[in-house]
């Protein structure tokens, strides 16, 4: 008897969903799906963060939010920015204690500079300048007033100067 009742409930839910789907415009359906995706990703991010899985929830949330074209960043750009911050944190260049240090106290190596800008050795001077400019357009403190990106911006400038000084002087 329970299976019969469960089958009727599922049939009614499917019928109501398909009836709504047939009568609604595609624009409204797309908006509803976007809302569901955002709510689902926020709930999943909160659950994963509470569960101690912070490393997995943040990129997932960035991908969903960038899919909605928030702040003009694409999913790839958000993931690259997140990887850049993680690389800097792991190398000790972007930790809480290093915010008050001067630029000369934390010099980066050539390899770190190339990784930071997402380049490989042997690239041209123009590629170095373009990569640094692209990153600065996204993270410069004047553009992101609500987020403190001063140190990140300094590191990008330091990486650009290091590559230009060592490879192109």
C-alpha cells in the first residue's frame, strides 16, 4: 500500500512540474534555474565550510558566481585568481604577518615570479607586461575598494619587476 501511495505522490509532483514547465516561458525557466543554482551552491558552500572542507567550497562558489557574470570575471579567471592566492599563501608571501613588511623584505624568486604571472621562461617582454596588466586590472586596490588587495597588487608588481630586471635588462 505504501508503494502505491508513494507512486501517486511522485506522479502528482511530476505532473505539476511538467504542467508548470509547459506553461512557463523559457526566460522564466532560465531565471528559475539560475536562482536554484545560486541557492544550491550557497547552501553547499556553507555545508562544506562548516564541515571543514573550505578548500573545496570556495572555488565551487566562485565558479557558480562567475557563471552569473558578477563583476565581469569568468570562471577561469576566478579559478586563476584563487590559485594565485593559494600559491602566495603556501609560499608565505601572502600571510597575515607579511602585510606590514616592506617590499624589499619579501623578495620572490624568478620561478615564483613566473608562476605568479602565469608565464613560462622564454616569454617576451610584452607578454610579461600584458600578464601583469591583466592581473592588475582585476586585483588593483583602486578597482576593488571593498576587498583589501594591496599586498596582492604589490606582489604582482614585484614579480613583473623581477622578471624584467633579471631577463630583459
